[in-house]
C-alpha cells in the first residue's frame, strides 16, 4: 500500500541520500522528498483575548446600573428644572410687585410733597390774613380814638373842623360813625377771610397728614416687596445650586456610563473577535479533519481485505499508522454511548442519564472504548469493551514516555472513565462525550493516570 512517510523517516532518508552521495561511497541514490514533509507546519495564530462570561455579565450589569442612575438623575434634573423655573417666575412676579409698590410709594411721596406745599401756602395765607386783621383793627382803634378825643380835624376830615353851627357838627359826627361802620365791615370781612384761611390751613394740614400716612404705608409696602424679592432671589439661587449639584453629578455618572459602555463595547468586540477567530479555527480544523479523514480512509481502503476471521496480529510503526488511520477515518462521527465495535460504529444504548438526555440510544456512532476496539482491530488486537480493561490490556509506560499509537486513559477515584489514542506532538484522538463527535484535540493531563502500549 502507499503511505506518506513520517517526518522522521524522511529525515533518515535524506541523511542516507547525503551519505551515499558523499565521496568514496557508491553511486548516489536519488531520493525525492516532498517539501511539505520537511517544512514544519505553521502554528495557528494565537487567539485574541476572550473575556469570560462573568466579566461580560459584570460589564453589562455595570452599564445597566449606570444607565439606571443616569435615568434617575435625569428625572431629578427635570424635577429641579421645573422647580427652578417656578422659582424664577416667582422672582419675576415679586419684582413686578416690588416695582408696583415702588411706583405707589413714589406717587404717595409726590402727593405728600404737594399736600405739604399746599399746607405751607395755607399757613402762610392764614398768617397773612391774621396780620391784616390785626393791622386793620389797630388802625380803626386809633382812628376812632383820635376822632372822639380830638374831633374830626385829624386825617382827611380835618376840613370839617370848620363847622359853623351844631347841625354841621352833627353831620360830621354821623360821618364819623359811617366811617367807623365801614371800618368795622372791612374788619369783619378780614376776620371772615382769616377764619377761611384757618379752615383751609386745617384742611391742608389734614391732607398733608393723610398724604404722609399713605406715603409711610407705601414705603412700608415697598420695603416688604423688596424683602419678598430678596427672599425669592435667595430661594432661586439655592435652587440653582441644587440644580447645578445634580447636573454635576449627572455629568459625572454620564461620564462613567460612557466609560462603562465603551468598556463593555470593547469587551464584546473582543468576544466577537474571539468568536470569529474560533469559528475560523473551527473551519480550518474541520477542513483539516476532512482532509485527514479522507486521506486516512483512502489508506485504510488500500489495506488488504480481511478474511472471514480477525485480522492477523501486526506490530511495528506500520501497524501503529494503520491503527491511527482507522481512527482518523472516523473523524466527525457522532458520539453514541455504548456504540461502536471492531467492525465500526453501532447504535448507542441507554444509560439512564446524560446519554439518554442526548438521545445516544437513537444514534449510530462510537463511544471512547468502542473507537479503540475499531482502531486496534485492524492490526489484530482484540480489545475488551470496557475502557478500564482496555487500559490494562498492554504494557504500562510512564506518562513522560508516551509515544504515537499509545492509549491514554483517565480515572476518577481509581475507576477509568475515558480512553483515547496519542498522536504525538501533544495531540490525541478521542470520542469525547455525548453531543460531540470523534475529534483531534490537545492531551488533557489533568486526571491522566495511565499510558498503555499495545504495539
């Protein structure tokens, strides 16, 4: 059959070819070495950071908490804004009231000043009338006294002193009386004017007192309005301080929310990049598995057809490759608990637990020990069905000495629960668990307790 040479065989062949081509050695043999056989495989790119589910959940919760806090503070800001607007309206109203009170006080002040001027004029007029009456009375009294004491020779009536008879004297006396009566009438008129001026003065003083009272009341109302403005302004200022404080807090929380959202977006972007990387690696692995499966199946198909009995027992590196090819040809075959035997995959059986939950009893596939039976049956090794017995079916070697083709087994509490084939370079081939398929993966050293060599 045709089989790809291993890297070790290729290196040996190259060394032999070089030795044969050296001087003093016989004719050089021509050795064709595929380039791919001597070039090391390129390792896959390292995975991008993959944040854990707990980290993503904490990040999401942090974003939700910050968003809830921002929402609460936003509602609080709206409430404080409404209160601040109401207080500003109150300030404006108080200002208007203060302006109206100031206008009233100013008008009252002007009225008081006008009333004071009228009262002053009335007092001056009353005083002038009094002085006029007093002067008139003084003149009349002096005139009458002089007339009765000295006759009519005084003043503008001095010509009457020339009367020639008693009748003339009586006429002069009547004239004196008439003049006295005229003076008395004038005096009466002056006295009435004085009384009128006194009444006007009294009214003017009363008007001034009323104007002063109204001005005092208006000034008091204006002062109260100014005080109300000051209180309203203080309340608005205090509200603005509260508003500014909440606004500052909201800005801080919004900043932390933005940071949390950015961090969360970064983590989720990392997860997306990791998932994309993992999907690409899975695709590449699936493609590599497909090629390996097809190549292994092709090599298995070129094996000599077995007779009716079991295959003859074989050993050596070729037998190891046959075992691995038979197992590799099953890459992607579904896991079925209790499935598989020396002839190939079979229907699984019930286990009353996990396998039943996955419906393994309805699937045709392999479990771990069934895959070992099939792989080693191709070189005449008849393995028992239970993996614990398989692990004891050959020579045990140290874990540090494991080599390609050895069986690896894992135990828990001394009981073997899993078995696989070692491929070399830290890789193994296994039928892992319900819900999975036959695959190539890295060796899991945790719980690994036996290495069994059959070939």
